[in-house]
């Protein structure tokens, strides 16, 4: 396969988006060493609305908040592949575009990020609270491996996700769940510095792709990670992930056979079937990435098993089911029918 021109990979400019796009570019270069792949960074509507509430914008936020501009570049021939966090990609794609590949999925679980009580105690002893920024003497910390049930009554946990908010409150109705915006590093910084926040919830996949690491003692470390933060991974029984969480979606033009052949080599069998089931569920529920639903599919043997939860009608409603792998989409539709 000879390269007549570079193959353009469109991505957002956030640190996480770039990490994911570079991961895909590296895979492409390894599989097709004779081809030339280049990144094209595009600012999306979602990037421009970093300070807007994800839940309170009048009339609701549009679908494709983090994908539309990348899709326009595909349609206009200004890019050949668009790399998305699959959870951000609407289930209804523009005419002429298709989801062509999903490489192997990362860990789907969420993570609680919070301050380390021992770090705060040591820092206060070393520096004195008078040397801190205004309000930082009110910071409180917690022990390593703190679970959701261990937080004090009325603890404040920040998230921009309605799915996370509803599951937090289902597990702990006494919690104070508030809005937070910004990229991964910004949210960590807010938790580290703002006494009115006790914790936030982030995706483990995003943390991992940014080369952050949770040490055995619970310490969260890595470039751009503020000092004194701890992390606890939440089991899916406590926090079911959103549709497509941990997966990267590669979108292309439907009639581009050359790029489709490249994507065939990037696809991961289990991942594509699992996200097909989850996205069929979300589509049948009529929702987008901010819908108060969650779903997670897994393959065991020759079957695909999926569990889902919806808060559309108030309290949590659960459903689960199993089918042959070839019936991934019908499985998602079946669970949606139970919960609608």
C-alpha cells in the first residue's frame, strides 16, 4: 500500500485526546510502516464550553459536543480518521460516516480522587497554615483506600456526569454532589486546592492513558498530578460505567475503502461487540453521553453478557441479559425495552 499523501488523523487538543490519538497513530505506523500518518488538532464546541455546566445549559447541550468539528473535517476531506473517546461519540452518526474500529478497550472502572490526610497534616506541620493560599487551612483529607461508604456524612463529591451523580446518590443519598468542569488535571487541581470539595470521580482509562499511576499505597502520581492526592478504584457494582467507557472509537467516511482496510487491522473483536451492545442500548433509550443511564457488556465464552441501569424514572432500575455474541445489538435493545 503506497502513500500518495499523508493519512490525516483528526483529534481534539486536550491532553487525553492527544494521548489517545498518538496511541492510534503509533498502532497505524506499526502495522503500516510504509504509510505516513499525521495528526490534525481541531478545537471542538465542547473544548470551547469548558466552563459551562454539562447539565444546566438552557435547552440542554447538543449531541456531538466533542465530535462535531472532527466529523466536519472528515466530510470535507480534511481528515481521514477521527479519533474519539467512544463515550463522547453519539449513536446517530452523520450521513456518510461510520464507526470503523475500536481497538482493545482499557479498564472501564471509575476512580475516586481525594486528598491525603497524612500529607495535609505533614504539610501543615512543615509550613504552617499561614503560608497556604486563602482557604487552604480548611482542607480535610482521608485515609488511603477510602471507599465511597467511608466518606463522612454530607461529604462533597464533584462530577459533571449525571450518570455518576445518580449512582453516587443511589449508594449514598446523604452526599452533596456538585458540578465540576475542566480537563483531568484541572479537576485534580480543584480537589487538591479547594476545601469545599472532598473528592471527584474520573475514568481510570483516562488516568492511565495520561501515564498517571495509582501506587499500591493509594498515592496518585504522575506529571501534572498535584501532590497529596489519593485514588480508590470503584468496582462496577458500585459505579457502572457509561456506554463505551474505556474504548477509543475511530470514525471514517463510509465510502473510503482504503482507510477502512487500515481500520480492519485496528479492530478488537471483543471490544467492538461489547460496545455495539452498549451503544444499541443507549440508542434505544434515546439518550446521549449525559443521559442518566449506564451499561457494561462483557464476553464470556461464546456469549455476551450485559448489565444496565437507568434513572430516567427516578430510582435506579436495573436490567441484565445474555445472548450469543452475534446478537450484541439485539441484547442492547432488549435491555432498553425493559428499562424504558
